[in-house]
C-alpha cells in the first residue's frame, strides 16, 4: 500500500532467539502503535493519521488534567505513607487511567473506523464497502472535532481552578503523573507488546481492536 515502500525490510535479527525480520517488524510496529512515537513517526498510509492522533491526544490530556484537578480538590492524603500512596493511586486508576484508556479506544474507533475496513475480505468487497467506510469516517470526524473544542474548554477550567486553589497543585501533579504512567504501563507493555506483538500469541494479529500493525497490512 501507499507508504509501505518505506517500511523496514527484513534483515538479520538483533538476537538469535527471534525470527528473521523480527526487529524490523518491531520497529515498524512501534512507530505506528507506540503512544508517543506514533504521534510523529506514524506511517503516512496509516488510517489513523498523525492529525487524528494529535486531536485524540488533546482530548485525552484535557480529560486527564480536568479529572486530576477534580480528584485533587477532595484528596489530601499523604503520598509518603504506604496507605496514602495506595489510596491516591487507586483514585488515579479509577478516575484517570481507566477512563483515559476507554476514551482513547473510542476515539480510535471513531477516527480510524477499523470495523468498516475489510483488508482480509478481498479487494472486490473492499470496493463495495468504500462508500460505507467514507461515511463512517466522515461521521466519526464530525463527532470528534467538536470534542477537541470542548477539550480546550476543559483545559481552561482546570487551569482556572488550579489558579484559584494553589493548595491542590502538588496533589494535582501527582495524580496526573500517576494516571498517565499507569495508563502507559497498561497500554504499551501489557496490551500491545505482551499480547498484540508477542510471539506467544500467533493469532493476536487478528485482534479486532487494531486495524493496522498487528491486524493490518
């Protein structure tokens, strides 16, 4: 497909434990699926474009900032004690990490429309469903772009709230960092590397939640 001519070619692998071309495949997969690298190094043929990814990242960060601010206003426990740390981390997991992961997945479905792509059903069927794919992608963008404007409003509310309540700055920063770190650890090492790109799960490339990389071309 368009852009795949620049994909890394199979070469000698970095370790005899892995098959030929594994490292090149991993590099290509990381460039297209890593939470940070994919924002700037994603393949131009990827259905989830860099512009879409940046828009989704804006919405994610806006919710993360606002949720951390709201939780910080009601949380005063000490992070230096074991019980306080576990309590605060549990709050960040429930109100920041899990909702952010859900938002990220829903935005991916709306912008990339993986359910409307039929790479494994033949080119003729792909042509039959081209109009449906275009309509679904257009509808998804019409829904998401207003959310990006709402995300800017959430960021403004969080900033104004923090300016009025300086005592919450420390708790806000810790909750925000804990939520993002937990989301990163759950998404990239666990869900993507350990499942989608793992040699222990040869059928993981058929995953319905990713239309490119593990499931795509």
